[in-house]
């Protein structure tokens, strides 16, 4: 604009800038801008606007947008300007678009094609404008559209284009690292570019890559050191100098990269020592940019493997910073000193006076930075001075956030480096008194815990002095008008535990003070609860010691008030206090032993003491407990009922499928049944079962047959719909092995899974460090991991106790029954042989058996009928018991194809008895064998043909 003489703008635009600059208030400025917005809306909507005018309108929109007002009505016109052939108009459009839009704006899709075209332009200025837009507007979804063109521009003859192409790739890496992961080698190549600007631009993406993976770029240490040495020796052109410093920004970026590569690596750090020492000597400390380079050198020295000479040089620079009159340099010196004391603590001692002087500086930012350094410098020799100054500063500030931080640091330093018990108690009192409720409640708990356990286990006298000092100070502080709630909780707890322990104060004095606290802070239920509990402890200790307890009138009125309190917590505490006062000395001593606050309590989270009771209940038939995490498919625990008492329901059932009764009645129509009794259909064997259910005969009374129904056995079939459910155990009248296999093993596996998921009770490393700092290395905290170990051991013992007896049974069951695939309930075809089928032909065996008994079976049909169960048992692999001659008629009915094709019937070859047909059983068996060898299925063949074959 300035190169066009008088800005080459209209009078309206110049008047707009002038009027906004002369505005006396924000309201006046808003009025001017809103008027301009209405004018621009009217002007932009006119047809055939000259390019020069449209360019001015867009610039005025940019001005309005920068002032915080909405100019979205002109965004589309800025997008149209990016399509213009004029270089000035195109660059103005790109400038406006990058300021107006963000990468997620809806208009971005309209710019992608223009950017693709401009990236291939012959005019490098157009390419640069398009690359600027790429860095600001291209999002993760549109990166593939422009990535190939950007990669090609890395070899452009113009250094400005190569530099902007590197910047665009860096932006792509920040947005989507996976999209440019195959192009990382291009950054290494551009590091060797002839132009220092391109090389300097490459340092930025390399710094991000090295931050993510240091080891992959260790080979570049020599290259970075060489580049830094060339820059420090002023081998670059004067164009890269800034305030007579050779390429200072390249130096700073290289020092940051070397700090990452040399961290913890002695060999890599040795290559850097020389060049970093040269920068220390050659950098000019009279300019800000020179001091910035020196500060970055100190940061690098504090990160790489330590070198004594470099540490001395860094200490000299820090000394100059701290002695400077500039607040900025002092701030840099304090920050740099905080970095070096991690490596060499004695450096901080040399500048202790200078650091203390910074505390007197009126600059609040410098003060806060100094307190951060003091916190790192604190030792047992200087803790009193540092904490005293921290507390004074905490009192003077009103920033609650920073006051909380200072209070926590004072507490931590007092706990770590307290020179005496008296000083510790006084310091904590000041912190609680002035920081108030800003102090974390954990600090109060740590203080009470520290007073209870003391500083050392062997020094009982010192611990008693600490407690007596705390009681004296708290009784004196209670006279102040207003105290924080957290502080009052600590005071009430200490007075209740140790108020009368040393005999200096009587019980009446302590109880009177506690009643005054409860009355003065009647609106704070927490403080009143602490006060009532403290009263109960005082009276309990007095009763246990055999002294006469005389309750003060104010305590009596307080207790009567709390007995009718609306707060259930306060009411319960009052009733407990009333009950304790009425007990004898022995009972009170057992309920509230003296000085038992620091005793370790072992908590059995697994409740192992209930294992015997649980096992006994399970043996009696009780249902096991299913953890909530294991019953995701169970809607109601009441669904786990004993199946002996389960009545069939006609509604929808959401519990798991149950096992059917062993003896079921077929749904054969009464007209098709020749007799009143049936032979139960053999039940198929499933892989999960390890026993055979004995089949009991159905009563002959048909009136009782309606209570039983034929049910499908779905316990071996995978459920296809609904939520996963828990399969309850099956109880039978005469099978104890079934209960142990289906019930106990499922319970044990469930318990084992639950026990394996329980988190181990451990103390973290940070908590161990905190405990060590609180207790001075005492061995008491070491009891906690032991208690946690006991809990986990008990729970694991419970699991082993319940699981081991059944594991052997499960192994035995696996050996007894081989694994078989679940049957297909919808397959009505020819039955397939299972792995348990005998290798010999059962019909041949039957022929041999029947040769010796043929005469007897022919002479007496009843005897043959009584022996038929042996035939059925061998044929069906299931024990079957027949009781009368009607069974033979039923068998002939079962061989009828009409009965065989009935739904629910098992597709097995049927037998006919000689007693019903009068034929020889041997002939019948030969025909049955012929049928089996021919593969004839009675459910699929001609019924007459099958009837003829059976004789």
C-alpha cells in the first residue's frame, strides 16, 4: 500500500482509519465500525465492481475483522479474488483468506483447486503466496491433494520457494505425522541446502522429530556441530546478522537440538564441548540477542553430560545476569541458576546473597521466580530463613492460587528440613493461620499423622515434647477471634488425643475449650464433629485412668443440643459420647485405647474369615455369589433359583437356559400310542458333562403326564441372541458328582477370575518418598505393604481353597469323556458315528449272545421281554428299563414312520421285538444290520419299503 504513493486509497478508507484512531471510547469505535459494515455490505453487493475498488473493500474488511467485528459477509469475495490473474489482486485475496478462514471452514474446499493450480505457476511469487495459504488453511483431509506439488517444490531453483515448501511439510507433519512419514528423509537432505535460510527452516521440523525420537538422529550430531561452528565463526553472509550477532536464531535452534542429542550421552556431548565454549567466549553480552544466545548455552550445558569448564563459564554468565540492573536479565539469571543447581549445588551457594536481594525487588514476577529457586536451594542450614521469607510473602499477596502454592511449599520444606519440633509447630501454625482454608486437607492430615507418630521411634521423650508443645500453642491460638476450619480440625484432634497426656492441663480445662470451639463455630458441622469426638476421647481417657468424670454444664448442654440435632452425624456422635460415659473403665479402655492413633490396622479386604461359612453354605446347596463384573448378562440375582422349585413360566425368560429333567414325556397323540407307558428317548452326550444321568421310568398314570414337557437341551449350544448369561448349576436327586462338576467348578473359575482382577495393594514410589520425608526414614511405613500383602495372600488362599478340590475332578472328567462337538439340533438326517462308538459291529455281538438264549426266548415271550433292556442298552448306549410286555407294542409303534417323523423325535434306527411279531430275533437283527449297511433312513425312505424290510 505504501509503495503506491499516498496509499492509493479512497478518502472514505482514510477517513475510517482516522476516525477509529480518534475514537474516545469503545462505544464510539463500535458505532463507527458498525456504520462501516453497513456501507460495505451495500457496496460489495453492487454489480461490476472494479478490481481496484474490490481490493480496497477487502482491505477494509480485514481492518474490521482485526477490530473484533464480524465480516463474514465478505469472505466469499476474498475467495473469488484468489482466482484472479492479477498478482496484486491474487496476493491480496490470499492474505485476506488466511486471515478470515480457518482450516475447518466450509469455504476451504473452494480454495484447494486454486492452490493446486498456483503451486504449478511459473511466477515464484504466486507459488509463495499459495504456499503461505497451504501453511494456514490445509487440514488433514486435504493434505493428499497438495502434498505431491509441495514435495516437487523442494527442488525449486528459488530459495524462497524451497524454504516455504519446508515450512509447509513441517505443518503437514504437525497436523498428520503419518501423511509425511515417508518424506522424513527430505528434511535431512535440505539440511545440506546451499542457502542458509532453507537450512535454518529445516531445523524446526528436525527439532520436532528429535524430540520424539532422539536415538534415530544421533548420527547428525557432527553435522549440527559443524553448522554451529560455521555460524559462530561468521562464515555466513552479513544478511543473516542481527545486531552484529551472526545468525543468532539459527544458533539458538541448534543449541536446543544439541541439548536433546547430548542428554545422558557422554560421547555425543564430548563433540559439543568445543563449539559451546567458543560461543560462551564470542557472544556479546551487551545486547539482548547476545544474552539470549548465552542463556541458551547455559540451558544446553545443564542438559548435556557435565563438563567442569563449561559449568564455570555458565556460572560466570549467571553472575553477570544477577548483577545486572535489568529485571529481564535477573529473571534469566534466576532461571538459569535453577537449572544448574541440579548438576552442581555449590553454584547456588555462591549466589545466595544475590538471590536474597532479588526478593527485595518490587517486580512481582522476579519475586516468584526467586521463590521457585529458593525452594530448590533449601537445605537444613537455610530452611529457617527461606521459609520465613516465604511466609512473609504469602501474607502480603492476595492471589489465592499462588498463596496456596506457597503454603504447600512451606509445609513441604518444614516437614523435610525442620531443625526442631518447636520450630516445626510454630511454622505450621503460621501457615494454617494465614493461608486459611486454602491449605490442602492432606496437609492437615499429614500434620496430625506426624504429631501422632513423631520424628523418631526411639525418641519417646522428643515425641512427648512435640505433642506438649503442640497442645500449648493450640490452647493459646484458640483465643483468636477467627480461625480457618482446617486449622480448627487439627486443633480439636490434637487436644482430644494429647490434651491431658502430660498432666499439664486438666480435663476440665480442655473440655471447656472444646465446648467453646463448638459453640463459637456452631454453623460448621465438621468442626463441631471434631470437637465432640475430642470430648469423647478426653472423658474416655479419664474413665480408663480411674479418675472421676465431672461433665461441665456447658458440655452437658452441648450434648443435649446435639442429641436432637438434624445432622445424623452429630446426633450419632452425641449418643456415642453419652454411651461411653456410662461404661466402666475396662470397657472404655478396650473401646478407645490411649495413643492408638498411629497403630497399623490390617484390613482383610477378601473377608477370608468367612471362607468356612461360605463353603459350608455351598455344600448345603446355597447359590454362590457372582461378582457384579461377572454378571453382565444377569438382570436379577433372584433368577438363580434351585431348579427343583422352579415352575415353568409362559412369559419371556431372560435367565440362562436350564437343563431339562432326566425323564420327559413325549408329545405323541394319545390315538397313536398303543399303550400307556413310553420308553424315554436317550439323551445325547455333551462335551461339558462328565456323568450319565440315570433314566427313571415315567409313572403309568397318564393324568400326571401333563406336568412334564419335552424340552430341548441347549446347554451345549452357543447362544446367538441376547446378552451373555450365566448358566446355573443343575441339581438332581441322586447325583452328587453333577453338583460338584457343574456348580463348584463354575464357582471356582469365577472366583479365580475375580481374584486375578483385584488390584494389588501397593504403596507407590512417590508415596514412599513422601513417607520417608515425613517420618525421617522411620520403619513404621514399611508395615503397610505387609498388610496389603496379607490381604492379597488371604484372598488368594480363599481362591485356592475353593478351587483345588474340583480341579482334580475336572482333570479326571477330561480323561473320562473325550471332547465332542455339540449336536446340530436341526439335522434330521442320518446319524453320524461318534468317537465313543465301538469298533466292532454291535449287531454281530448281539447275534452271538442270542444264539445261546434263542430257545428260552422262543419258549417264554415275557422272559425275552425282560431281557430286551440289554439289547436296547447296547444299541442306544443308554441304560433303559422295561417292565412289562406292553413295551414291545410300543417299540412296534416307534418303528412306524409316522411316529418317527414326529417333531422332536430322535433320528435313530428303531428295533422290533420278537414278542410283538412272533418272528425270530436273530432274523430281525440280520435285517436291521442290512438296513444299517444300506444307509436307509426311515424318515426319508418309502414307509412301505421300510416296513417290508423289517419283516
